[in-house]
């Protein structure tokens, strides 16, 4: 099965988006969640692995472990271009200008899969935990998640960025630094920070 790469309406750094652009991105994100989860489900069900072929997007905690095992086989990297490195460096504070930047980054397909799985992870949290909802984070321009699509409703005002969680998970899987059941573990960890 051919996989359709996700195409956000605007692809500029979240920190550079206006409130209107962030709201539009948020509306688009919510409008494609179900479609992207269907695409993900079909992709797994057409996989050569028998366990993956039986996967159903039922938004259960157990379904996340199969996704982790499958994603491990899908992770791909590409070499960063000079433009990638310069763009990354431009976002850093001057005090961090000498920070090491990896020569590789996730390839387009892996990044797209990470967004899809992030949507599914977020929906799994939202469907299983009381008072959790999607929102766009606009409270603090200095926060790393400013203008990002996040989940809110957790204790102590915590916010969860499912896409970022899965992107980092994909990097760590590719580098051999993550267990494939980590998404299910993260689900249970986030379950502990909800108001009862």
C-alpha cells in the first residue's frame, strides 16, 4: 500500500506562526485526525507482519505497543542539509550557539508517520482519560510548545504534545535507545497526571 505523506497547510516553525496561523493549523489538525488514523490502520493491516495485520485502531493502551514495534521497522533517516543545520542554529539562543547538531534527521516518511502516530496516541489518551482535550498552546511565547497542538486537562496544568513525544520516540528507536513498548508506558505515565 502506498503511504500518503501528511501535508500540513503551513509549514513554518510554530514559534513564527501568528495566532491566526496557529488557529488555522489547529483546525486543520483536528479535521484530519480520523482520516490519518484510518490511513495508519490500513498501512499496518497491509504489512507483511502478521501481528501488524491484525492491528485495529481501537484506542486502547495495548494497541500502542504494536505501533511501537511496527514503527521501529519503519524509521528512516536522511542527512541534514547545510540549510537544515543553519535553520536549526538560527533558532538557538546565542549561549547555545556551540551546541552539537546531529548530521541526520528523520526522513519525510518517518516524520509523517510520527505525526500520524502522535494523533493516534493523543486520541488514545483523550478517549481513555477524563477531561482531556485538544488545544493550541498560546499561553507563553517562551514555551517550547507555543502554537503547538497539545492535550490539556492534566493535573497541575501539565500539557502533553503527542506529536513531539512520537517524534522523539522515532529518533530513539532509530538510534537503538528506546524500547518498542515505550508509547504504552508513556500512556500509563500520563494517566497518572489526571484529576479524578
